[in-house]
């Protein structure tokens, strides 16, 4: 299994390739050189910017157009619809879900609303419209504190959530890029 950086890179590649193949535009090439969380965030931002740059009109009406996916394993032919629905979306969500699982495994306090984001016109269930954590019905404890009480060793109730997330991301990056590696996050960022 690929580490966290590899999962983000593959999700990015899948999204870029889908926009390019379906829109009939050249694909944005991004080298797989990310070594820090900030690098991964920059890659995601570049991917989103590329997708937004593909004109909607270039994709609309291409449901039945022939799309050829070339990989190291050969060429695969699809219609635009079958490529999007049967390959691109499942592949994208496979890698996003795996990255989410890696972060959860490392103790980053993510929950289903973090994965789903805003559903309809409603903010995620554990946040109000300002993005602040909601407090459980009259108990005065945040949902994160309540969850921490059910997950001993993962988080201490009342601790700084942003600091804890940063520490857990550092641990995940260290596991992905160990200090023994000549190009480790500690050597790059310190």
C-alpha cells in the first residue's frame, strides 16, 4: 500500500487525468516530490485549479465520446460516461478513502463529517456555520472531548485540538518519510 503522500498523489493524478481526458485538454503534469503536509496541500490546490481551468463546455456532451486510458498495463477504451463512473470516480475515492484511513490510523481525530464535508445546505454535523465545534447538549463539552473520552490514548479531553492534529500529522509524515531517509521532513523543515 502506498503511504499518505502516495495516496494524495494518486487521487490528484486521477482527478487531473479525468478532467483532461473528458475535456480533451492536455493533462497538468505534477512530479511526485511532496515531502511535507504543506507540499500535499499545494498539490491539492494545483489539482483543483487545473480542474477549474477546464471549460465546462469542453466536457458537456461527451458522455458517449470514446476515451482511451493509457497505463503501464495497456490501453483501455471507455465511453466518457463509463470512464467517469466506472473508473475515475471509484479510483479517486479509493485513494481519498485510503488517505483518510491512514490519517485516522495515525490518530488524527477525523470523523465521517470531515470526509463528507458540507451536505446540502448544512455544515458538517459537528460544526456550526462559523466552523466552531458545537457543544454536546448542555454538557459543556465539545464533541471532540466526548470522542476523546471514548478513545483513551488518542486525545486528552481539553487539549489543544489544532496542536494535537499537527503532532499527529508530523508523526504520519515521519512514518511515511523516516528521519533515516536522506530527504526527510525533519531535514527539510528544520
